[in-house]
């Protein structure tokens, strides 16, 4: 086994910071002296490690084989010169290189970072679309300048890349999607209407009951002789202050005035039952001290005055 | 009991047509029935000068997406030819010979490995450079989410990202793409109008290909056709061989990725042991620095307390 004191001294000098996770081939990681010697261990490092006893004699396989990096710039440029078509005009090639600054001119408020997130599909596709759009605008201008016809006339029938049957299927799918959306919207509105209708119905029945009660009460009073006129039999005057005729539901809602305690209890326990998960905290809610009321928790009669002051007060009262 | 089937007479198509038209001889050109789609005369009298012929074919073991990609590309590009599937066991340099036989000067060769990975070689056949790509996120033209349509052999506009002008290897790729994917002007099978655009963008080290239909001249686009992402693996100086000009440092073959994923779990025990040994080595008996000379005058009674 290793002599632990020697190893400890060595370790405090060297940096064990970059230890890789998948060490399967080697038993001991060879610590690095310099972090900028990234292309493998230099001779000096190996000598130090061997002297300290960390590195055993024999073949030590590296953790990962360094990936070969070849970038033969001259060769690439030479090949480019070889295959370049210098004698051809632009019309033969129709290539457009789009600069991103063209997009930035138009959308000044949509500031894009250097590279948009690749994994955000929608954003990525939009950038491709914008690039293609700029290219098309540029190319069209140039082609029209050269006198090349780009738009297919309506009566020009030719073989298309996708057959008519396929396009039919595509159209059907789009229509189906649209129909789905429409029905979903319809269902939502229907649900809301039904709910409202139920409320109205409920309020109407309540009002009817109330009216009946009132009527009976007034009849009783009349019979008992408390009121002498028979005005209650006439139709009630519906006109309110503003002169507007309110709906039955609105009238009921106006009459209803919940006191705040009742309202809070309703919120907590009513209309959907007891709310589950009310007593749960996350980081934000635990650290939230906005509910702390100082005047509730502070001691009444705030500060007790000091001894001298108390003595004075006592003397004054005497 | 075997059913006796009538032997259908094998008549040529033209003979059938002749029969339908009556007993007239086919010497008059006017009475000859022309197939509207393939026998259409060339739209322009001008000759095509940019002679690009691309051979698109696959190796054996390709997935259905690879096959559809070949079909889609052949549909969109009139200057392409195809060949039968090549056996993967034969040498890669055989592709050069096949291209020569077909009289093609460019080649797009799709290789399918393990029935799941698709690679694409794009090469300038006689002497030129070739590039190997790993293909991902292949979507076919047939998918119903692509709602656009275009003329089958019209010339595309090729739109490139600004990243294609930065480094020499990207410039080389751009040149190669223009020559392979761009339809030559006045190609006999090409259609006259410009109604779609091939879009090449570089994102996250990969080249993304999109094909849009030009609905309006002001730039309204709808996506048509195949969609794929290419990760450059390497560029070779020769066609399917020769010295390596460029290796993409960020490229990891899918095999390697799968291998590493598999290995991740397997090293759990070994990592734990290594961590334990490291911890043991780092742990010291002394929690603070003490001078041994301080202990000189302590007696046994003091050390006990």
C-alpha cells in the first residue's frame, strides 16, 4: 500500500481538481501539475508522479484517446480553387448568402442573442424561415432585373412534386384540425352559457320563493289588521335609481352583501370544497413575510419608560 | 383445382395505342400519341452549359427514411440519376466506378448502418473533395405536416447562412452544395419557373436543410419537402478516399455516443471505489497544524486531561 504521509504531501502541492468521472481503465488518476497542459501528461508530470509512487510501472492506458484534429487549411483552399466555377454567372447557380443584419434592421425590438436556442423548435424554425425569406426577396429582385420569369401562371399545368391525391389528403387534414379547434371553442362557450343559465335559473327560483313569502306575509298582516291598504297586490315597481331594468341575477347579486369574514370562509371552504394543498410551502412562500403585521405582534403600550422617567412620573402624580 | 388463366398478350405500349387509334400506320407524326409528361419538348431552345449530373443511391441496410429521402431528392432535382443498392462490403472506391459508368460527375451516397444510422457522402467524383455527414431528424416530403408543393423539376434558390463564408471548410461545403443541389440552367428536364428555395443553415455545429415553397414574391413561404440535419464528420481530399482535409472535432459517431451512454452506468462501482480511495488519501489525522516541540514538556498527567 502507499505510504500515506508522502502521498498527502504530494497531494497538497498538486491539484486534484479535474478528476474525471469515468475512470474505468486506470485505478489511480494521475494528477496534473498545470491545468493548461490539456493535451495529455507531459514528461515532467509523469516523472513527478512516478517518483511519488502514484504511477505504477507498466503500461498506463489513457482515460480517453485524444480525438485527432485535422484542419488542413491550405489543402481546403486548394480544393476550393479546383472545384470553383469561376466562369459561371450568378443566374446559373442561384445562390444567396444571407447576412443576419438584414433581419435586425426590420425587427429592432426583437433582440436576438448571438445564437438562438437550438432546442426551442419554434424559434429555430422561425430563424430558418426568416433566412429563406431574405434570400427569396434578394433573389427575386435580381431575377426580375435579369428578366427571368419566376411566377408560374395559372394556366401552366405541369407535374408537381406532390401528387394531387396527396395534396387532397393534406387539405383534409388541415380542415380536420380547423374543425377540431372550432368545436373545442364551441364546447367552451356552451359550457359557460350552461353554467350561467343554471345560475340564472337558481336565482329566479329564489326570487320567486321570496316574492311568495313577502306576499304571504303582507296578506297575513292585512288579515291581522296591521296594514289597511291592499297595495301589495299591485305589481311591484321595477324601476331602480338609474332607471335601468336589471336582470334577475344582477338584482340578487346587488342584494347579496357578504361580510368579509363570510367571504373569506367561502373562499376557503366553499364552492368546490375545502382546498387541498393549502398548507404547503415552497421556498418563496416560506420566505414571504408580507403577511406579518407589526401592530398585531408588537407589545402594547410599546416601550416601558426607563427608571428615571418612572420616578419622575411617580413624583408628579404624588 | 388450378384455375386456368388466360395468357395476356404482351403488347408494347405503343402498339396498344396504335391499336386503339385504329389501323393507321405511325408514320404521321400528328397521329402519334405523346405522353404529356415525359415527352414534353424542352422549354427553352438554349443549351445547358453547367453540366452537373448527380448520382444518388444508397447502400444496403438503409432505413425507410433514407429510401424516401432518395426518392424525394430525385423528385426535386432533375439532374440526378439513381442506381441499385450497393453492397456495403465492397470497397468505398467502387462508388467512383459506378459514377463513371453512369457518366455522373457528382455523387450523393447514403449509407445505412445498424438499420438506424444514416450517413451521407457528398462527393465530386473524379478528383474532387468528398464529405461525410451523419444524418439526423429526417422528415420525408410525404408527411402531412408539410403543406407546400412545387413544380417537380424547377430550379431552386439556394439560401446559405453567413456561417458558410467564415471558415475554409464551410466555404468548400457551400461550393459543393451549390453544385450538387442547384439545378443547372436550361437543363432539358428542368421547369422554367422558380418556386422553391433550399435553405442551408448552421446551428449548433450542424447543417440544417429546409425546403420552402415560394407562395408570394414578397417572401411568404410554406414548407414543402424533405427536412434533415447533417453533422459533418470529415472532409477528404479525394473522392471517397484520399488524405483527410478536415475532421470535425465536435463530431461523435452515434456508436460512440451509445457506447458512452452504456458505460455510464457500468462505472458506478469503480467510480465509487476510486472516490473512497481518494477520500482516504485526502483524510489527515491532524485537524490543525501543530508544532511537535510544544509537546516536549507535557507530562503523562497533562496528556490524560
